C-alpha cells in the first residue's frame, strides 16, 4: 500500500482548475443533491418501510376502521402468490399484480420492437430524402410534442365505438372496452407517439456515418441489405441502444396513456404503475409501496441487462471510463507485481485523458 | 489519510440514513388514530359558531356561490366560504380523505358527499354523527335518508337525489300502434320488434355497460328489477340467488340476441345519449340530465320532440332504479359545528332545494317538491322521476366501497362480455364469485 | 440532380458533353426509380402517420360543441364555440394555463440554476466519489414515478408532523418535477462543458480572472446553446406532466392545464364535452409545437447529446 501511495503522490501537482476543490464541488452540488434527497431519497426510504406495514382490514363494533399500521414483514410481497383473489383479463385468471406485470412486459416488448423497427425505417427514409426533409422532420416532432394525456384523450375520441377508427375500418371494434383489442389501442397510440422519436435519434446517428464507407462497400460489391446490416446498424447501434433503453424504461413506467384513454381498473391494460396507484387510492399504502418497489427492481434489472448485454453507454462519461480503465491497469500491474492493491487515487481531469 | 477520510464520510452517510429511517419509524407511531370511537357523538359540541368552509365538487352552474352569498348576507358573523374541488368524483373523494389526514390542519367543515361515500367517510371518522333530534327529516326521501346513515347513526343530510328514467321514441312506438311504454323487459323487446319491422337497423335498448361506476348502477337495477335484492334487509349481499340471476341472465340474454348492441360494452352516459339522439336506438336508460339535451333543436339531437319518458321496466312490472345524489355531512374536525349544522339545515330546506332544482336541475330530496305545479311544468320529467326515485335502491353501503364496486363491475362485465362475444365468464360463475367477495367485503 | 435531368436532352447535340453527362449521371434503371418512389411514398406515409391523428383533434375542436363525436372528415358547420367554452369561467382553463406556466417556468429556471453549477462541478472539478454522484443523479431519472409518488403524497398531505402540508401548492409540483428535470440537465450540460477546452478558462485565469469569473465570462456564454436546449426540454417535460399534478393539486384553482383538460365536464356533470377537451388539447399543444418547430435542430441535438457523439 505504502509504495503505491508513494508512487501516486508525486503525480499530483498543483492545478488551480482541478485541484483541491472538493469543498467547492460540495457547495455546487448541494442544491441538486438536496432536491434529490427530499424527493427521491426520503420517499424511497419511506417506501421501503411502508412496504412492510399494513392496516388491518375490517371495522370495530362502532363501524369504525382501524388506522394503526402494523408491521407485517414480507406479507405484502408474499400475498401476491398466496392470494386467491384472481382477475381474469387477457392472460387467464391470476393475481392482479402478476397480471399487471404481464401487461407491463407485453406492452414494453411489443411497443419497443415496433417502435424500433418503424423508427429505423423512418430514419432510413429521411436519410435518403433531400427535398422536403425539413417538412418530414417537422411533422415527426408533432406526436412527440403533444402531451401524453392530450394524446390519450385524442385517441379516446378516435377509438370510440362510434368513432372515426371504426368508421374507417367499417367494423365495430370495442377498443375502449376491456380485452386484447384495448391492449392494441394502447400500443397503437404509444407507437404513434414514440416511433418518430426513435426515428429522429437514429437519423442523427445515421448522419455521422461518412458516405465514403458506403462507397467503399459498393466497390466491394455489397448489396443494400449487406450495407444495412454490416455498416448502418453497427454504426447507429450506440445511439439506438441508448434510445431503446430509455424507451424501454419509459414504457415499463407507463401510466398516463392507458389511464387517460382506457381508464383505471381495466385489467387488460393495467400496468404496474396503474395498479400501485389504484392501491394507494384505496388507502392500502403498504401493498402500493411493495408493488412500486417490485416495479423499481424490475426496471433496475432491465437497465442492468441493457448495459451489460448490449453495452448501452448511459453515463457517456469519458473521464469515468478512463478512471476505471486506469484502475484496471493498476490492479493488473499490482497483480503482476505480486501484491494486492487498493484503487489508487486518480489524477485524471478532463482535458488530460490518459491515452 | 485518504482512507480515514473516506471511512468518516461513509460513517456519516450511514448515520444520517439511519436517522432518517428512525424518523420515519417514529412518525408512524403518531399516525392519526381514527377512533375517538363512538364517543364522538356524545362529546360533539353543537353550539360553537363562527366562519366555516363548505367543500364540494366544481360549481359548474355558478349558482352555489349565489346561495352562499345569500347565507352570508344574513349571517355576517358566520360566513361560509366555498371550496371547489375537482369536477372528477374520484378526486373529490381523494381530496376529502387527504384533508382529513392532515392533523389539526383540516379546514373542511361541511362536505358534499356522494351517497356511496357516506359509509367510508363515517367509518374513517371523517364525518361527525349528526344529532337526529335537531334535524327533522320527515318529508325527505326515505332511501336518501337511509343512504345517509351508517350503523344506525345519521352522518349526513340528503341534499340532492337522482334516479334512472327510460327514454323512448314515442314517434316510433306510435307509428307501430303501441300506445303505452313498456313496463317489462319482455314488452320492451316486443315493442322493439314492432318498431324494427318498419325501421330496420335500429337498435333496441341502450344502457351504460362500460366498466365503470355506471355499470354498478345498471347491474344493480337489473337485479333489483327482477325481484332480487342486491342487498337483503339485513344488508347481506344476495347477488347469486335465483331472483338475482333471473335479472343477470335476462341482461346477458339480451346481449346475446342483439337486443342490446355489442358496442354498448363501451358505453357510458354520453355514448348512450349520443346513440339515442342520433336515432340509433329505441329505448335508453339514463339519468334526467339527458332530457334537456335530447330536446335541443339546434340540430344536435335528431329526436327532439319525438321522445317521452317512463319508469324503467322490470321482469314482471316496473323496475327499480339505483339511487344517486349527494348528501351533506359535517367534518369531525370542524371547529364551528354549530354553524355547520345550521348551514346544512338551511341549505336543504324545501325552499332552497326548489331554487336549486330550478337553477341546476339537481333533483331534490324533499318529497313534496316532486308534485309542485310550478316545477312539474318546468321539468316535465319530474313526476316520472319521482316514481323512479320513490322506489330506488341504494348501492351497497360498504366501507371499502371502491373494492366493492370494482368487484361488482368485474362480475357484471365478465357476464355481459360472455353474452355479447362468448368470451368472459359464465354469468353464474361470475356472480357466485361476486357473492363470495362481497360477503367478505361487507363482512 | 434534378436540373441535370432536365438539361441533359438539350445538350445532346454536343457529343462530348452528352457522353460526359451520361458518364456523370447515376444509373437510373428501374431500381433507382423504385428507390425514389419508395422514398417519396415513405416520406408521404411518415407525414400522414404523424399528422393525421393530430388533424382529427384539430377538426374535432372546430366542430359545434354538441357535435363533438361526429365522424365527418370536415367540421360542418365550423365553429369556434368550443374555444369559447374552454375559456368560460366554469372551466377555469385560463387559470390552469397560468398554473402550468408558473410551474413549468419555475421548474425550468431552478433546474438550470442547480443543474449548471452541478454540471460544472462534475465536468471541471476533481473530488471524491464523482462517479457515485453522477450515477445517483442519472439513476434518479430511472425511478418509476409511482415509487416516489405514494410516499410523497403522504408527506405532502400533512400526514407527518415534520413536513408541512403542501397539497394544492406550486412547490408540490415544482420540487418533484425537479427530480426528473435535473438528471437530464446535469447529464446534458456535463457533456457540454466537457467539450469546451479547459485551456479557455486557464487563459482567462492567467489574465487575472477567478475561477468563478472565468466560468461566468468564458464558459457560460459558450455553453449557451446547450443550456438553451436543456431549458426547452425541461420546459416541455414539465408542461406535459400529468401524474404529479393530478395527485397533488386537485383544487379548481390549482390544477395545471393537463389535468384540467382531462377532466372537463359539462354543466350537467355527466356530459363529456369532447369538443372543448380537444380545443383545450390544441391550445395546450400549440405553444409546444411552435417551440419545437422553431428550435427543432437544437432539440434533436439535445436529445442525441448522450447517445451520439
């Protein structure tokens, strides 16, 4: 340990811009961290606590309810599997939370896949267009700019049983009822709003590809599909993966759209956010908190999978990458030198990244 | 050196986190304990006077403030301030509950409570028990008074009421040679067939069968109108016995044979009104508000002047409507309960209810107003409405009304979906499950 | 390219030029035309796909109030009554718009204020646990709103002694909104500040500026486009917010426009005035559309800042 510290110490030099400014950093960061503590930190702690409490049901002899919360351990979580209280929507009879979990997952998988394919297709078309690209780009921002709740009300009018969608189709589809067709109503509305958004991000990625790469591929006799899979996709992947990750997390949290368009307590479109909210409205704060935590863990898992499997670079921070790379090197060096090491303090600042 | 500093910071962070947890844990012990149980009524002081706040949903007519101004002119030392909540019923309920949770900070004195919330609010000790001896409720609709009581105690004063009406196309029935509106479902279907012979493509009956509170009202009417009792005299649910299932099966059967259109699975009040106004159906079950809108002659209603109203039909005779409306209760936390009590007495007097009906079309709870000649002239549906409200049945009085109504909607929606599309659940199975669930909920 | 097509036949007289033109001209076989037609058709499809539902909202707003659910493809007769109804005292929509503006602008200003200094610290200063701080801030944007909402509802509704009753106040919307505005802001601006060479500040400090002055005089003006983009994105996000506003501000006078518009009822309580709802939706969307169309390049740049570099 001592030798490494000794090695590290001389590397530090006085630098007005980047040295010894921990206090200043603390001051500058404190408003942000304070906000995060109040609206994220404290609620999370309370949420975790709440998840282990519940109010006993039933009334006393005067018809008054109990209001004292009791510690119930993991009951709010285990009740999900023990409960005999089933709902029967699209997936067959099952617990309401499991049902909402399946809905959430179904919406996420279907919406994100359709959005990605449609979005990439839109981007490819826009990349080819020279005339009128401004118009397309402007119109593509329209769905994105409309508030979700407004678009929910708009689609509600369109999907009415006597509405224009059924008029065009010439059929009476009960979009706003409670069944598989309601799920597709939600998917259509969600894809409408967000596919252009993915298209826009992908287009930005496409435009960073130098055209001579394609020229070279053409010379080598690559056909259009090969160009797409061997050049275009790999080159837009970093942009696309981050866009898809954010869309995935957003869809997992979906609330406004099914709530405004189809309505609360419709099991075929009830997402985990909606169910948790509904439980809180019925004054069952304990289960509501438990379900919200399950959703949160699910989100963390998905984000983790994205980062580790697809290599989504969410933080996008060169400096941190450099730091961790240096740590790895130091560790490897230490290992090679035959003694264990602790991470060294780094001296890297922006503007002087190690090569 | 650096490690020591790191360790110190980690320790500090850990300590502050645990302090927060401890804080959260402490505060839970101080949760407002509901129950000043039962003793509330005996200790309530009904003499304190002073300014109060009256809380209700959005004043869409703009008339409520005018009545309050009238009170304030006469009671300068006991001024009433109107607090308008959302126009969304669920949000009104939520605001009232949140306000009651505010320890000592509650500023709601008089609450306008939907008939189905009374039990929940009373059980959560949000409403003060009212002194029956100071309120003369003779002459008020018995069903509305009953909806204001919980565990035999009075918690609110009925202020408005509502009941279902059957709107029908008088022109089409006349043309088919039918002089009287149907009183039974069977007659209604026969009438429809006669009308449909001349007007092919017209639907028969419209109701509210989307999965929402309106479905609870509708299914309760089908059960009660078949001689069943949604809740029996002792308050126990009876939703799967023979009589109740006769109503449910009739409804499911009408979905199956197309008497009720498939798309009615997504209808609320507005969609059904729209269909009736567009001339798409012969009969419509709806609330009194439709009357003025369907009578509009600006081109929005194709049936203006062509329809009439009747009590809703039943299995063997006139049906039983579901009771709607609002009651006025006094918050347990009100500091000026004396003023609050005087205010609700004054507000719900016969004279004020009459003025209220004229201004806002809200149906009164004072029986005599339904035969008031001036009113029946202005509101031609009033006599029919009375025959509907007179026999109307309240929805279940359940503390967890949100759970109860959702269970009812689950069963009803599954059953009618089964009738309309073949999916969903067999009606008997659905209502057996409902019976079990309601029994636990009502307890 | 199109001009070349038009002029090519005229030049046929001069042989060498014609040959040149043929050589220069990209091959225009059936494949090329297919691609061209496909592109135009695709663009047409995109425009129709994006605009058509919005078109439906706009024409529904211009119908007569009593014809809200009409399925005619053109309002007949056209009418402005819905827009008048939106601003009738009963609907209180003007107040709701004002509330939305207050909340959105305050949140945007606070986000920028807090976000800029935090981003500067993260981009320029060296301190302990920087990676952790950055992860926490970005992690905040991943929280499902619902996880925070239930405890916040208890907190804000005066359930606990240690927190004031915040129901129906502006801060009840502003403070939680900061938690999703800040991560975006800090993330975008950190990336932006890092792109600016540190030598600029060093030069300023050689000239006698303090680090604070160097930041204010040199860095901030250079970062203005990034700050501006962040401001637009934050404003849009808060303007469009529904769940927080729906939960905390329910009183008639404290609702934001998104909540108010979703809850319009007619004077009779039951009727759903689709016409006014759509009119309100149009009014809510138009400021955003103008903003988005006007600043579209900036917005796209801002949105892609993290992913594409």
